[in-house]
């Protein structure tokens, strides 16, 4: 049999198989058998070798024609079969439009993140930009640059998880201040939030909790600016006419330093178990940035001065939402989390 007649037979056979195909899948299988990469049409091209130089072009052309014809036929059969299949499906399946739909459980934002989002929204109105820092810090960023040298007694305040000799899980968000001072030029107003870690765990302490850090560096910065900023922030965050008070304190990275209390939002200052009957709740520390910290980051003092503050986020959430156990935050009990659904 000549190559040409083999080709003719192949075409006839392919067409009849396509016609006989009863489903679009069966039709597709026929397509693969004949037109596929290793199909019969490719196979027949091997006949080329046995042809004379003059016969070759004509045979090549015929193969192409057969290929096109088969592809065209395939499309025609496919359209018809698909339409038939849809028709059959519609006739055999019944859709009951009166059935109730599926209700999908909705997620909600974790209260820690509700607090973080609100902090961002309040502080961005004061021109603060958001900055982040690594959770694994060099010892030098977590301590040294913040004026806490290796043998300084203030390190006792930080129960540190050491990773190796030079790396720690950051014990506070204050190193974010250093990253910003080193990589940006003043004037600066930044806010940073995130997880911090301390080897400490009881009813009111978690080994893994969150803080917010704020820093403002400008030409003239005073305790008055700091108090104004924090009072505004506390009023916006807790709402109502909560008062803030500043108690003298000590942090190596600020001078002078203060601790910030706000009126207990539960009893409005009258005294309750939440505020240990003092009427005040402590939310964090603050102060004017110690010139030593600025000098360490090559920022010129007194040309540039600054204030900083650091608050505990779970603490703020406890006060705002009236949560009575800090351990509820990392537990992720859905009964707790669902109370924050919007
Ligand atoms: N880093 C301190 C802590 O974890 C909190 C703090 C106090 C941050 C005073 C500050 C600050 O920025 O000025 O206990």
C-alpha cells in the first residue's frame, strides 16, 4: 500500500471513530489516538523516508490537509456532544431552589489585632508612621544600644530568652527605636507593634505577649509634648473622659522616665478589683529619650531630642474589653474569640 493510500485509510478510520464516539471524553480519546503527539498521524510521517524527493512535498501537504480536516471534524462533533451532555444533565438533575443555603462560619479579628489596628488609626492621625523590627534581635539592639550594658542591673527587669551568645528573642519593642534612628533621618515620628518574649508566666504575665512602641524625634521635644500625645492617645483609645497620670520611674533608655496610669475604665476611678482599689491602671512606660541612646545611634543631641513610650497591648485589651485573665489571649478558645466578631 502506498503512503498516500495509508493516509486516506487513516482519515476514513479517524472520521468514523469520531462519529461513533458517544461522549466528549470518548471523542477526546479518538483525538489523542490520531492527532496526539505520539498519535497515528505522527506515525505515518515516518513513511516520508521511503518516498522519492519529488513525492515528499505532495505527501507532506496531504498529511497537513488530513490533519486540518480531522481537527475541524473534531470541533464539530465536540460542540454537538457537549450540548447533548448539558441537555442530559439538565433533564436528569433537579435543583430545589427552596433549600436553605450553606452558612459558612465567619472568622473575626483577634482582640490583640483589634487593638493594634486601632492604635495605628489613632497615631497615624498624629503623623506617626508604622515600623517593624525582627523578633530575634542582636543582644546589642535589645540592650546595649538602649543604654542597658551587659552588667547593668536593669537587665534584671528583662527575663530574657537567649538564642545564643549574641541573639535574644526581643524582650520589648524598644529596639524598633534603634532600627529607626539608624536608618532614617530626624524629624521622626514612628510607631511599632509586635510580639515580645519574656521567660515569665503567671496569671498576669505571658511568656509571649505584644507591645506598642512610639517614638518622636524633633528639634525641640519636651515632657509636655509627651504628656499631650499620650493623653490624646488614651482618650481616643479608651473613649470618654479618662484621665492619665504620670508617675516618676526609671528606664535606662529615657531620662526623665515615667510610668503611665489611666483612670480605671471599669469603675471610672472609684476603685474596684481590676485596679486593686486604686482607681488607676498602669498601661506602660515613657520618657524623654536618653541622650546616650541618641549618641549611640549617631543622632546629634541637643540639636535633636525625643520622647518614647511603650505600652502592653494585652493590658490595653484587658482594660478596653474588660477581660479578666490574660491567658485567654493566646488560648484561641472560639467562645472567647467569637465575642469580638463584628
Ligand atoms: N521597653 C519598656 C518595657 O518593656 C517599656 C518602655 C518604657 C518603652 C519607657 C519606652 C519607654 O519607649 O520610653 O518595659
